[in-house]
């Protein structure tokens, strides 16, 4: 078809072709050769986004125009998918999304670089990402992205290359100041630092894996200033550690797990007695002398985890067969004790024996009951099944005249927990700690029960609840 060279006529032709959906690839190529592409883009931009007409022409224009390729990529972004689409559909949308982002970048549309970097990093294509970003060091934000990713990966060679470029970029002065503050390359005399700052036995070295988390970790620790637990710890300046060096294997929503045996020497030979590791994701927990935190954990979580360093154990149900819930005299906690559930003998004698097993025994008043008599004359099958055979045989062999030997169950009655407006009575209350594990003394056959001193919920069960005054006294008592 021969077209008039008249600009007015050709623009009308393009408008008519778009309206009737008869525009062809030949027409698009013609506009590019003859200087009408701007008019064509103007007509395209007037079409409502994401309807069928827009999608049809976006496919035709995207190979030639970076912004359209970017818009088409956003159309296929899996984030914009409905909730009930299949996995196969999501995978196809992801492929389209990444393809058109790549096309957009190849057409020099800078806005597409960051989302393409994110997509590639989700696939662990770090080398490809740095190769891509190398062409954009003149863009401040992309230069910063290259540095942040190199920091997370522990890419020392790339960090060495990028640091002077960042320093020379005047638009990134604030970021550069943070970089120099938190990524000190000079050797730190930890012993001198400890002598100047620390007067406690529990010295903690915090670590984080990226610049934002280094700043967050320092801010988080500063929030401890008014917390009574803070006096028992000394925190050294937070240090950077590359994420790959931590050898972590957990998924995003799982409890953080890292292979501490493969950590770098500067961590395994540190002067501090304890460590805090702040990671991008995962569930907070304490393993030995190492605390793991998620970057979004708040000061309440930090206090809860610090309490484990001081000898406290969780009061919510631990996982089945947790190490604390295995019978072992070496596992001690200030707030929970594992003791035999049933005792045979005289109340006064048994009370003395039970109190010796409780770290909080000095705070239980003489009037607070900690034992209740068990009657096996009723059809109480639960008691019969839990009481060890040796105790039952002793009971059945007793005569009525020898009835001073009585079966007792540990526990302070709930109605003793709080009387009127008096403070809660310190006693022996069931703890949920070992609820998921049946704990038995292998030597005696005794069924063990986890017990705690307070009936109310504490910070060891719910992070938001304040730390009990009794627990602070127990810390001072056992230091």
C-alpha cells in the first residue's frame, strides 16, 4: 500500500489503524524509518493500559521501545496475579516478566535495571547481576545497589573496586559515611575495648550481614538502656559478617539454623563470651552462647532471648524431645524445674526434698502449699497410669496402720496464686515447657513434670509481657 508523505494524512492513518486494530509490524517499522514513531507512541499511550488492544500493541512496540517493554513486564509481574492462579501460570508470568525487563534494559531503559536485579538475585544469579550493574556505575542508586549486594555476598574484590567510586559520588555522602562508620577496616583492640567498656562477665559481640542491619542492630541494642536486663551485659560495637560465611540453611519462616562449626576464624576466636547474629529472615532463637535474630525483631524479642543467656528457659511448649526436656541433671534453668510429679512419704519430708530442687525455693513462704494428696481409691486412671509401678506396689503393701506414708502430687493450688489484692503467691505451678514430651527418669521410672514459680504468664511465654521482679531477684541471687 502506498502512503502519502503528508504528515497529517499519515497520522490519521495511524489513528485509524490503531482504532480498527489493523496496525501491522510493517507500519511500526515504517514509522521508525520515517520519523513518525513519536506520533505512534502518543496514540499508543492514549489506549487504556492492560486491555486487549493495549496488550496487542505493547507486544508489537516493546521490542523497539524500552518504556513499553518495561510496562509490558509490569503487566506480567507475578505480584499482580490473582490469588487463585496455578503454579504453572505463575511460572509463565515470571518468564514473561523477566524477558521483557531484559528487553527493556537492552533498550537502555534504566528504570528496568533494579527490578531485573531483584529478579535475578531471587534466582541466586549474583555474578550476572554484577555484570549487569557494571554498566551503570554512573547511576548513583545502581552503584549503591552493586555495593550492597557485594557486601551481602562477601565479595571482597568487588567491594574494593566500589568503595572509591562511592566515596567520589557526592550524592551518596550519607551512605558513604555509614559505610566508613560500620565497615571499619582498621584492627580493633578488643581487649582494650572490653577493659574500657565492660565490667561484666557476659560480653556480647553483635554481627549483621548488611549495612542496613548493622545500623538497625545498633539502634535495637540502644533501646535496651532502660531495661533491667541491660546491666548484666556489655555489648561491643556491631560487626559485619558476610551472609554466606554463616552457613545458614533455614527457609524464610523457619527457626534460624547455621553451621557454627564452619564460621570464619574471627568469629570462633572472638574475645566476647556470647554472640548475636542478625539475619535477613528466620525465627529467633538461642543456641548455646549464640543468639539469632530476624532483622524485624523488636526489643521485646531481644529481651526474651537475652534471658536465655541468663539461665531462663521458655515457658511456652517446646518442640517434642527438646534437649531441655530430656532427663539430664545438667540441664538447669532459673525459672523452670523438671522434678518428679509424684512422691510417696510424709508431707514435711517431701516438701524439704522438693524445695531443694527449686532455684526459687527461698521465695516460697512456709504457708504456701506445694503438695496435694492423691487418692487412688477412685477411678482416676490418669494417676494410676502415671504413678510408677514401684510406688503403686509400695502403696498396696501398706496396711491401714501404716497410713502415714501417703502419695503426693506436686503443685500449688491455683486458688493460692492470688488472694484478694495480695501479690501473686510464689509456688510450684505447672509449666508448659515440656508439655509436648513425656519426661521419665530412666533410673527410677519417675514421671517428671516441668514447674515454674509463677502462675501468671511471663516474658518467657509472651514477649510483650514484662520481665517479672522475681526473675530479676533470681538473676542477682545466682550470679
